[in-house]
C-alpha cells in the first residue's frame, strides 16, 4: 500500500492466530464517479472491506479497509451513490489486493491447477486447484490484429484427435487455437480476419482448401521442413521395401539374394513364420481393392502400421522378426586369447578368467564360462558381427548432409548404394532436392518431379503426384524465406503445457494457457 498512502491511512497493525491484520481507513478526498466522472466528497455511509494481500514474514495478511459510499450530485448521471475504489489496493467485486490477484493469475498461467495451488500454498495463499483454474479462465486473452504472415499447423490432442494452431510469424506469438483441423474452420477465421498476405503451412490438403476458400489472394507457402520430412519418409519406405539389400552395408558380408528367401525349407517352419505368412496373404488379398489401410485394418483386426508393413513387403519372409546379431561386449578383445589358450590345453574357465583379469578384463567369470561353452561342443567361439542398418537409419544416412556423415556411415552407405540401384537412385534424387533448398532455386523443380515420376519407385511416384498438385506453394517454400519454424516451436511448447496438465486440459483451458504464456514470456523474457 506504500504508493497509495496519500489516499489511505493505516490505523492499526497487529498479529493474531498467525495472521497479520491491518486496519486502515480512506482519507476524506474527492473521488470521481465511475458513471459520469464527476468528483464528489459527500459521504453517504462507510463500510469495511476485508482484503487479502501477499504474505509478510511467512504470514498471511488481511486488510480491513473502511471505504466510503458517496453521493453523485450530477443530475445527468444515472448513479445516485457509488463506492470509492483505491488504486492499487481495491478492485470492484474483488476480495484480494491487485498484487495478490496478479500472483494468483500468474500461478495459474505458469503452473495450471494443481501446480499453481501447491505454489500458492507455499506462499500462504490457500486456494484449491479449481479456484486457480477459475481465476485463470477469467483472464482476457490479449487481442491481436490481423497478421501479415500467418502460420498454420496441426498438433495431436490425444489419440486420433487433432487441433489447429495459428501463429503470427512476424511477432512469433500464437493467435488462435481450436479443436479439429477441417477446412471450414480455417476458412471462417480467415474471412473474419481479412488482410493475411502469406500463409505458411504443411502439405495438408485440408489446410490448402481452407486457405483457398477463406483467403484466395494469400500466397501459400509449403514449408520446407515438411517437404524434407515427406521426402525422408519416402526414402525410409524405399529402404524398407529393399530390406534384403541392407545387409550389404555391413563390411565383409554377403547379402542374401531375394530368390533364396522364397526357397526356404518348410522344415524350419515355426508358429511365427506361419503367422507372418497368414497375415501377408490376408493383407495382399484386399490391398489391391483401392481401400485405405485403416479400412483394411478394421476389417482384419490389425493396426494400421501392421497393415502398411505387410502391404509394402514383397514376400512374407520380409515381415519376420529376425534375431539380431550379438552385440559387442567387453570380452571381445580377449576372445582370440581364450581360443589360443583352449588349443594349448587350458579348459578351466576359472583359470582362463584369472588370466584375462591380469590382462585388464573387468567382467564376471560367468561371461567367460559362457564364451568358451561352444568350444566344449567343438564349435567356434561366437564372435560379434555388425548389425545391418534399419530402414530408418539408411534414410538418415541418405538425407543428411554428406559433410556431416561419419566415416563409418559414409563407408556403409557407399557399399549399400553400390549393391542396391534403387537406393542409389533415391540418394541422387534426394541430393538434387537438397541442392535446390540450399540454393533457394526452384528452376530445376519441374525436371526433378519428372525424374521422380519416372523412377518406378512407388513411394517417389506418389510424392511427385502430391507435389505437382501443390507446385506453386512448393516453389514458394523453396524460394522464399517464409517457413513454419515458428509454428513448430510453438507446438513444442504447447505439448509441454499439455503434459504439465497431465493431458486433461480441455481446448479452452489449453488455449488460454498457450496464448497467455507466450505474452507473459514476451513481457518477462
């Protein structure tokens, strides 16, 4: 109350029951009427307002403030009496001081319900989580003007439910958030906010249609991150379709040709192999009917990803989960010594363990015993071998900048591309697109799309068709500096706020927190 002592006189301060109590009284000053603005000092009556203030010395503070009710003498005013308000001390219909109310609101913005209630409990402001959320939802979301550059992106609310986030790319502040990602909602918002010049989005057909309907004159930019992400996904699909070639990346390995996969003997038949064969036949029996993967999955009782895996496989053997090769261990440098000592006649695991411990081995005796077990049966020691790369790892090798590849990845990719012409073709096309992005030049784009369509790789052919339909926006994404980087950052923050609330936040509460949090960070960087 220090800045407002000229309007308030403190009469008494005492402590009782662990609470600091302050008795105060407003001074006899002229006060403006909230209706007409005319000043008045004619007193109608007085009454005491009890206000909670921020704690002092780990004790709650209660202020008993005697305020006046004044007459309004203006004949043109509808009010006959009004209660005086003291700036910085009282707010109409509020039983907290403005400072304490601001503290409660900020606790709700930063920590939501339970977290905010715990913090306020520490600050000697006992409030339930429901009350904290109620105070949060009373806050008004700052109004913003129509942005010049708008970012549009979706995010997952839960399971298969999605939402849409709009961001002002110039100020980097979120503007609006709603549940769903349909075209009509976006078109309606754009119609009520005319003046958007540029819209950054992903390759979504829904958002493209919404922008065309709501802001047909706006320049659409297909974000380069999503373009590159889509291309990387297609490369991963190609690597998965040529899984039999991936072992060529391992040095001194002889990758099995596709033919012997179909010639495996039924003598080694297992329940897992029979299950994979049955699913492969069931999926391929309906995959050529033009139905979606989700529809096939619902009919067969399978997950959509499982249906996709079996649909893109050339044979059922590709879908079998193979036992991975043994990983290297701390015993590997001593395997040759163990083999040599075995041939010299030392067959006691305890003695062999003691000998290699003297050479620096820190492992357990049991591992040595298991390592020499094959030698007792006349078999060679099981030496580790490098695992073939996964399709995702191969896609990462192909899409990463060559100068950022490690020596091992460079050599492995060289061996793989020399063995698999399809992956080599995909690698060349990826590097051509990367050159377009680096140079910001979309002139080679039509020719590159033609090469994609002629590549005879289904994943790249479908990508070429999608990019041709959205070619103007793709050109803008390559040649202009506009992108959805701000959107991705805001969505990352949005997911964090959603997890803080344990995924239980409804869209209105999530919208309040995301927008208010961004403005709060702008005010207190």
